C-alpha cells in the first residue's frame, strides 16, 4: 500500500483517506467432477468474491446456468445456488454481460475473471455449484488481490478449484 | 401423550395458556417455503395446532388469518379450506419483499366460587357481560383476559422490513431487529418482543426445532429477553423452528383480574 505508506512517513494527520482500490484478474480452473448417476445434469455454478466479516458487498464474477432455454427460463433455478443467492444473486438481473455463462461439462473448466475495482483487503473467492437432482457445494479460496495462487477442493459437487491472481 | 378433549383450536390454545404450564399444543402457521423468487410466486400456507411440530393434528379456523404485503396493505385470503387436521390456503406473492401472515385471537375466560363450588363463565363471554354474569355472593373471582398472536413470514426476492412490520401496540408482538426471514445457521438472529408496544423485558422465550416426531428429546431451547426485550438466537441447525413466548400484563378489560399475552412464530433457517 504505497499510498498510506507515504502518508505515514510524512506524518501528516489525514481525516478518513479515500478508500484505496485495486483490480485483479483471476485465472480460475474449476473442476466439475464426473458423476455416475442415473440422471446427470451439468451443475449451475456461481462465482463471487466477498470480504469475510468485511463491509464490502459481495461481488458476482460469473454465473453459469442454462442459457439455451427460451424466455430466459434458465434463470428460474439460479436460486438453488443458495449462498450466492443470499449474498447478492437475488438483486441481480440475469442475463448479465460478462457474468452470465453456459454450464460446463465434467472436467476442468478454465475461465479468466476480472474483479473490477475493489477496496484493498483480504477476500474469499467463493465457488458454489448446484446440480438438478443432485446436491450443492460451496468451496472457498482465501485470495490476495495483490497476487498469488490459491487452491481448494470440493468433495461432492466440485473437484479441485485453483485461482491464480494477477494484479 | 395425553389426548386432550377436542376443543375449538383457539379455545384449546387459550385453555392451555391459562394452565400456566408449558404449552403442550402449539399453534402454528406453516409456509411451504419462506423464500421465493421471480416476478411472482405461490406458497401454500397451513394453519394448525399440534403437539408434534409441524404435523397436522387440529385445524385452526381461517376466520382471523390475515396477510400483510411488504407495503403494509392487506391481502385477502382466498380459497382457504379447513380440513380435518389443518386449514390451508394458497398465497400469491406479487410484491418484492417480506409478507407477514398473522392469526390473532383473544377474549376473556374465568370463573368464581359459589357456595364452595367452582363455576366457570360461559366460554364465549364478551367483556361487557362479565359483571352481570357474576353473582353477588361469588368469591374467588378469577377473570383472565387473553390475547394470542401467531405469525409467519414469507419473502419474495430480498427481505424487507416495511410497513408490514409496524407494531400494533396491542398484546405481545415481535419487532424485527434486522429482518424477519432469510435466516441461516451461521448468523445469529435477534428478535425484539414488545408488550403493548413497549419492550417486553425478562420474558421467557421458547424455541423448538420442527421434526419432533423423529427424535426422543424435545430439543427445546429456553431463552430470556434482555432489558430491551431482545433475544439473540444461535441456530443449532437448519430447519423450520417454532418460536413462542408469553407475558403477563395489567388487565385492560373492566373486571379482569389477570392478563396473559402469547406469541408464536414459525421461522425457517437454511444452511448458509
């Protein structure tokens, strides 16, 4: 944080400095597990960043759902991604440019996401999957917007999730 | 499991409330879902009284059931049915925000001693008839003024705390501290109880998780409101909960010797 650092050095008392923001790109790999079930549907997936215990509103980066349905009908089940739904999904209009995406078949799904400007701080990158006729799972990766790599893995509805953050 | 005589649901609730013992039968309003989304949605609302939560046992009449939309307007309850074990109606949610469903009741009941014999006042007595119903030689007169409020909450889209939640200032009520739906296990919830519009301090609040039929223990959680009438609840698990409380107060009806107010709500808690 070069800005606050220089302020500290000069020793000038500053009243409530403006929030310092930063933006990062995230190269994300989400592994959709191959499941042997009678009726398989590709999962809906929501990806968002949130500040654990912080004041920054969660920010949706991607929502993968059935885009092919007529009359935007695929959005009917996005609330099955309950965590994302509560954290901001229900106030969003879908489809949303740069956010809406198609569902992915089993295997590693690679996407590049841009966080846009966010106040500097610690964040969780949250990946939530929900499958029709199946379950739901949330995987959290603590990330640093300044850069770095984070890995986590789900157990049922999600496999390995890897995020490479670049400022 | 003592089978009580079948009484009119409200009467039964009041009788039990009067006994002062823990309510064996719980009045409830049970929505099929408390969270919905889209431009509009339907939920089914069941209304009943039962010992096992939330298993239909006895219906509560829909006569006094009211629905309040997020903007505070009243929504007519249409096409309701009262069947053997529960009452039920479909609710069409058309406004974004939180709806409140209420069932309120009240009245007076009591009795006196005459020539050493306990006599009971007629069950449906109105307050204006109390004085004339008590003989001059009656002793041990006990007239209990009662009010009950049963509620539940259903949200379309994001929760709201608008006009629907303006307290009436009568009886025991719940005032949202934050919101009245959208509860999850990892976030403690706070509720404020009001007695006649003022914080109900130090009253006992009971929380019972649904599904009592499937476990040996009742699993009751007993809480007490603080000086501001507030309780904080840490949800042990996801599910449908019954929240109940009662309070005593100064009678407002001429001739009443005591007053009891009760409140119950059904609250759904989801996994985060």
